[in-house]
C-alpha cells in the first residue's frame, strides 16, 4: 500500500483536496507546483515554472496548466479544473478521479465510464523539462486524448491579462510546436512521444482566480492564453508522454527519458524517504556553484538558511560530498564578504551578523561525521579566520565588547532570524546582546579552542579558553533571570522579558555557557509555554503581543510572523536539547513529538514540510509550501534519535 495515497472521497471534496499541494523540482531552480487535483490556487503555481536570468532573478510561469480531455464516440470528458470568479469551478474534472498516490512519482487515476486513464508526472533532474505520461489502462472503444495548454509567460509575482501584444505565432517541431508569447522569454517547446495533430484554436480564458492570493490580501485573478490543443488517438494499453521544456528534445526518445528519470527517484514510501526526496529538491546548481534554496515557491538561497540547513540536508542522509560542494560556495561568499569584495555568488543576506557563527556550527556537525583531522585540514583556516574577524571588530554589523559578548544594532534594520518588518522597521527590534547570537559565539570560541588543541598550539588554546570563560560569565550575568529562563535580548539597561525560543540554542549547542540546572530550567520553560505539535512558538502566549495566527493581508501577517507562530526547525533544536539533558529516558516523548511533523506529509504540500504553522490549534500550516530548515532539522533530529536508539 502506498504511503501517500488519497481515495476518491477526498479527491472529489475540494475543501480537502485544494489544501493539499504538490511540488516537483529540478536542480536549476525550476519547479512544478499545484494542488493534487491540478487546480492552481496560487500565482506561484504552474506546470512549468523556470528562472529566466535574461529578464531578472525571479522564476517565471511559462506553462500554467494542461487540461486533458477524453473523447469517446464524439463525447468529451474534460479532466481539468480551474477556479473562476464568483466561486465557480470548471470543468470539474476532479469528479473523475478515482485515486491519487505518490510513490516514485505523483500518479492520478481517472475513470470516465469504461475508460481508465493513468497520469504520471516527473520533472527532469538537470533540465527545465516537465514530463507527463498518460496510459490508457482500459477502454472498450476507440479513444482520443486532447491536451490543451494554458500559457502565462509571466513572473511568479505578477499576473497576465488578455492583450494584443502577446504573440500567437507558433512553429511545428517534431510531434509538437514551439511558441513564445513575449520578447525576452525563452521559447516553450511542447512535444508528444507519438504522432499527433495540433489544432490551432487561440483563445483567452478569462477570470481565472487564485484563492490563496485572496487569503493573503493580494490581487488574485488573471487571464491565460490557450493556443489550441494536441489530439492523439489511443487504444487500450497505449502510453504517451507530453513534454514541456525550454529546449527541443527528440520526441521518439521521450518515453525512454521518462523511464530513465524514474530510475533515479527515491521511493516515497515512508516518512524518512519523503524527507530525503524533499531534501534533494532544495539543491540548486549553477555552473561551478552549488546553492541551497531556502524554500519553495518564493525563496532564494539565503546565507543563514544555507548554513542551518546544510548538515541536515546532506550529512544526515550520508551525502558528505554534497556538504563539501555547498560549503565551497558558502565559503566563497564568506571570504568575499570578509575581504570587502562584491559577491560573485548568489547567496543573499551574507552580511547578517549570525551567519558566520552558523557556518561554524555547520562545520561542527561535519566534524562529527568525518573527524577532526579532515575537518581542520579542510576548514580549520576558515574557522579561525571567522573568529578573528569577529573578535577584531571587522564585521560591520557585529561588535565585540570587552565583556566577551557580541552586540548588534537591530533598531532600524532586522538583524536576526526574526526579520519581519512593517512600515520599514523591524516588528521585533532585537538589538544589543541577542541571546542566540551570543550562545553561538560562545560555542564558536570553544570550538576554536578545540582546533588549537588539535594543532598542538597550547598558548593559543589557553588564550581562546580565557576568552570563552569571559563570555560565559558575561552570558550568565546578562541573560539568566530570577524566573529561570533567559532574556531574549539586552540593550544597556533595557531587558526584553519576552519568553521566546531563541534561548533554546544555549542548551542545544555542543558547548553551552549554562549549568545543568539552568539548562533544565530553560527547557522546562520551552516545554510549558512554547512547545506545540508543529515546533516551538516564536513567542509565549503569556507574553505581550502574542499573535499566533499567520493570516490576512501582508501587514497583518508581518506582525504575526514572529509573534507566536510555530516553527519546526526550532522544535528540533528543542528536541536535541532534551536528548542532551535526559538521554534515552525521553525518547518516547521525542518520538511522539516527531509524529506531529509526520502529519504534515499529507495535510499540506504532500511529502514535504511547510515553513511555519499557527501557534494555536489546529496549528494550520502557513507560509512557503516547502522550507529547507524544517526538512533539514527533522532529518538531523532523526539521525540523532537513531544514535541514541541503537548506540546507547
């Protein structure tokens, strides 16, 4: 039985099926995303969405969707589904769906009278090409398929509307056509694996609506251009492959290409394998550079997300070489920033003050897998250079003070991971000594001391240990309060009393400045006030400004983003802290907590983990449909649990 499978009752219930999305990607940043009933509900949805660097650094929807129509005895049964204005759905092809599953690839079974049609979808790994295979599993009379493409040719952040500028021109290519609606865009090649007839029947389908954009307070409707349709004759047992791409392919080889791509897919038949498949989707290769995309469908490669995600997305699934490949690009970005050079790589937000400290943390995780010798040989200089850069006050946004702590100015610009802004200012103006940044700094100093010991540099090791000791004393006197938790940030005489999850890092990192009792107290606070089935809340319900529902227009969501929403990646650091403190005695509790994350496999974007959830029940998923830090940290937590389960 399939791990991910939905029966007819759910598929035909749009209230349920439209909440479940499906994402497929390649390694160039292109993707295909829609709902499991192929009804686009976001402007970011599309069957073929690709980067067009000649235009900008955004993705662009070329092929929005493809309607399939079964024709028997002159009667048409359209399997497509679109939402139009006025809450009208047409042509309601979802009513013919018998089941949907997602093992090697998304597979939908349709039944129209005596016809049983199977549709399978796969994205070519290293090309901007989406492949759909239709197999006529049963039919008692001659059958035709008509495939009608809906074209957009627009940025994912915009809409297209009927106009006189769009080109209707097309040219025939082997078993298909190529067309381009606007200058500057690549040509779109649409080809079939078998001989077919293309019927030129140009028209605009007007007033298509995207309800997810309505929920988010944005414009929500557009018009899509349909140039005509492809028609092909089929008999029982026949299969055809439809390909949409930015380049031509030998049509007679499309079926073989589909089969070859299937061989390289990870079967998604359990929670772990789904996470592995999701982890691979964030990989993005551009020439010699390798990136981790922060999430889909709208995130790019961000520095902080890269280093936090890196261990989970690679080391936890035994892909050490991938870690080194991503780190090579990451190190280039760090060094160019430290040298004051313009970045030659497409990693954003490298200037954020905690980024380099997260890079050191990532290398610690690498150290656990490959050992001291290889780590320090390969990255030892980078680690020490980062530490000197911060200690010598060369970082433009991070100040090292005489008390051993590091200070940031976050009043006018968000400088931590809690980076939402409203009216041009941070919603959470975390400034001064931030608890997680200083926990990371102490952790980095202790790791540098370990490096010095490995290099037999006793003098340097002693000096770094003294710095770490000073940082530890100042950390405790600055952040530990009489109530047993940690201040979130301290700026002079101002202390932020909010109970936030950032304090969990002081207990979860390899080196902690806290005593065992202090760690337990912090974990207890997180358990009582922040823990949900979907991770840690970004703010306690008992703290002022609690706003757990990430809904409404942009400004409303900005104020809720870090004011009570729940984040899985934070929850995973919490679980790591629990394991450090209580070892195997809390394994059953941790496994129950992990089950909450597994629920997301089927409730939202199937086979992956969303960005965040509401902080109050029913903890509905919000934000990006797939988020790298969450997938990564769940995988890393599973790896840690495995070590406690089998090795202790």
